[in-house]
């Protein structure tokens, strides 16, 4: 499901109990963070038990079904402690083999409860917690493992490497000072939670529950504002040359490439050039560390027919020319509208662009798509009277102009960098060659 995905919602079972299932045949449909997926069967046989029903939320790594591999459905449901050898389980995650135990518990110390969030607030996946429980690793020790995943998250590889190094689980009396500090923090009260206000209902009001995607978006937006102190800088750009060039080539472009060329890939091209000039925008923050991204993976915020928002990502966008960007933009936008995106399509972004001009808005204050540190909103292109310089002096002319809104994380992006970056994007747009060849 992707490393950042921790749970999924079962949206539809494609097989019923008693049905024959082929290897790799679609078995169940699940919805993860904004994306729907079909899960193929990991075994061939007869579906004998469904452990979750439609609309249930399941953690990645949980067993969701049992398949009898001898071809017949047993009369008795297999128990968890004495399952017959001829059954296999289907899980949300890929099956994993845990290395033979090499750790030991001194003085009979108990591992204790392994929760999905440690005292430091770091998330531990069900698979990592399962391995830790099997190997006798305590929560205190989990907290000391250096994670290689996103936001310093401990991956399967990290914990298996930790185990293979011959680590011995410490009894409470053998804890280090660092482990004592972690244990002490676990007993301290958590940061005060901000409670939402009570909402009064009035006659005629209707209550509509948020759908799954809207809940995810709401949580992500609140988290982003809580994580990053947002600052937004604005620049107005004269894009008259771009408008005239696109009007001139759009017919021949569609005939030669079979694609419609919109303004979005042209804006993206300017942003990519500016990121190359200001690579400090293409970063992420992990604790007190700054991660400098090698590739420019450009996210494009896309509105769905339902009104919800999704952000597919153009991977290594800096390696594409304008034609390549156009094809990627059109492909991702079409698949987003038809609900055909995969989990991989919406992961790995390093910078995001949102075109609020599509809705007739002249500017906006976009919220950063974590764990990125900046996002740009491009507004509607408008015909406006403007003062232009000519050899004969200043004159008033009708120009095509638009606003660029650049929101950035003030923890690591200062006003100078944030402002210079958006100005640089505007410069590239204004310097667009009207005689450019495709």
C-alpha cells in the first residue's frame, strides 16, 4: 500500500464465502488515502472466511480473509490457534518473513504494551510492532532505533537490521539514561488538545456526515497548519507572450501530439526552472534535520467530480520537456477524474502546484502539502490595462496578467528565499519566447 499508508477501508468484496479464487485474481476492493485499489488473491483455492465486512477500516498488515488451498471449504471455521495447513491468509500488506529470534529478555523483563505511537509521537506500523513483540523488543528500545522511513519512521528493514545486530532487550534495571528519559516522558501528560467548538443546530438544518476522503483531507490540512508556520508571498506576472504563443500553437500541438496543451505544464516548466535555481525550496523537515531532495517530483492539486481534492505527482519532472510535462499532466488529470490513480501516483511529491484560476479565482493562500515546505497557487489570467515601456515612452496597453501565491514553511524558508523564488517564477513566465518552437 506504500510506506506512508497505515490503514485502508474495505469498499467491496469481489468474492463471497464458498467462491473459487484464482491466484492473483481480484479479491477485494480497498480505499486508502484518497485512492481505491483492487487487492489480488495471494493464493488459489476457496474463500472460506471473511474477517472484515464492507466499510470496515483495517490496519495495514491485518489478515482480512482465509482461503482453503485444498479446493474445498471446510465445515468448521479454522481457529486462530489451530488453523489447518491447507489454508492461507490474505493480508493488506505483502507477506513478510521475520528473521529467527536473536534477542533475549534479561531477568524475565516484560516487553509491555506496544502502541502505534511512541512517547516521542513517532508512528509504528502494525508490521513493526508485530516483529518487535515477537522478538521481545520493548517500546523504549523501539524509540532508540534510527528510522530510515518518512519522518524518521522505523521500517521493517530498520527493525530487522536492529535485531540482526544481536541486540539484547534490557530489563528495567538495565536501562540507559536515555531510555529512562523516554520512559519518564511516557508518563507525562500529553500536549493540551484544542477542542472544536460545539455547534448549535437551527430549525431546518441538515446534518451530512463527511465522506472518507473529506475526513482525510480535513485531518491533513489541520496537521499541516499545526506543523508549519505558513507565510504567503504574492507576485503579479505578465503572461501575455504565453497566451499569444499557446493560441498560436494549440491546434498544431494537438494534431502532432494528440494532446491538448493547457497553461498548467507551461507554469510547471517555469517552477521547475526556479527550483533548480533555488534548491532550498525542494526540501523536507524531519525533526531538527533538513532533507534535501535530489529529484523534483511535482504534485498537481486536482479537483475531483465529488468536490474533493487529490494531488497526483509527476515524478522526476525536471527530466521532462514541455511536451513530456503536457502528457503527464493530461494523463494524471484524466485518471484522477476516472478514479484510476494508484497509491504510487500520489506519493513522493517534493513541491506542489495548485491552479486556483480554474475556478475563476485571482489568488489564494494554499496550505502546504506535508512533508513538503512550499506550495504555489496560480490564479486566473485576466485582461487588464497596464503601463508598458516603449521606445517612445510609457503607454497604456491591454495585457494578460495573473497572480502567483507562494505559501512556505517559515521554519526553514525565510521571507527572502520565499519571495525571491516566486519572483523568479514570474520572471521565467514573463520572459517566455513567443517564437518558441515545439
